[in-house]
C-alpha cells in the first residue's frame, strides 16, 4: 500500500549547517496498518511525514502509494489521497470560514474548489451526522466560524476533516502535543475511533510513549533518519515505557529529550 524505499533527505547540503534528516529509510505499510512513530527531536519523524505528503522532495529513493511512484507529484496533487493533522490546532482549518465551509473544503480535497454548490442540504445533514460522533455539540454550530472554537475542538474537527474522504493514507504529526491533558485524551480517543471505524492506513508521530504503545498495530523508533527499532502487533502487547527507554538506550550516544522522558 505504502512502500518507502531507501529515501534520503539532506538539508543545507554542502554548508556548515548540513543536516542529514533521512538516511536510506525503508518502510512498508499494508492496507489498514496503524503505525506509531517515536524518537527524539531531530530523529527525522516529521521529515518522513513531509516527504510522504510532498511538502519535501526527497533527494533519492522511492515513495510508492498503491504501486504508483509519487516522488514527482506536488503536495497539492497528493492531497487527494493523503489526509493530515498537524501539531498546531490552527494549521488544519481555516479560522475565518465556518465549520460547514471547512468541512465542504475537506470533501472537495484534491478537486476544483468552490463552496457554493458544495453546501447542499444533504451535505449539511451529513456534516451534522459526522459531527455528532465527536460528542462536542459542533453539529449545532455549523455556521460558527472555526476561529471561535477551542484548540481541542479545532483539532477534533481537523481529525474529522482529514478522515472525511477516507484518504488512502492518514498522517498525524504530534496532533495532541499542543493540547492540555484532558483534551489530548479526547483527541486520542477520537483518533482510535476514526481510524478503526474507517479502516484508515495511518502513520502517527508522537513524543508520548504511552500513546505510541496504546494506539496502532505497529510501532517504529527513529534515530538520525533511520528506523532503529520496530515492534509488530504481537510484540506491542508486551511493550512498556521502560522497555522502550531501554531500547533507546541501546543506541550509542543517544539522549532522550525532556518531552520524551516526561511522556
């Protein structure tokens, strides 16, 4: 389904600031896989998501989705089959547009944009039904501007929008990190529900090791642009935070950052 073959990405090549973010990384996701990704700051986690989405062009290697090589496709061209939720709750929605207008844009992702004909009565009813699943009362606020919502509400809406059209791949980039614990728990529960009900193939970056163990059927650990540890669905059942810390400690010279230690 998703096949990543020895991709490389170096920033500021040939300068004093040269940084190798992806170092011959290989990764395969089967249909319906939910893979959580952990690692310290600078491990290449977000760069990996940016390479898949088309925000960054890889220097070498191949990225295939459903057997099609997408290296030369732009971020906009890939948007029709990739959904994404960012760490910043403000990044996934348009604050000056209403809830229903944001949802209409999500429905038309990868197509010619236009709000007028999209906001039909049947579509509004669909929006209400989908929003009810969030249990946040947003189904009664379709005409409210998204900028008036709380961070947790916006992130829940972003998650719903990302999965709205059943993307071939859902990318979650530390999407609960900017939320307080209560709202982070809510969005985590919604993530599990939306991914499970939709059978979405998902790649989720997180600093929270407990979250990484709790969600998904596979887990990978990155360091210096490579995958240095991987746990299958069966192996994840026995994983604990101390065991993950021990795996990380095996990497020569690796240091856990404060956020990972506190997760």
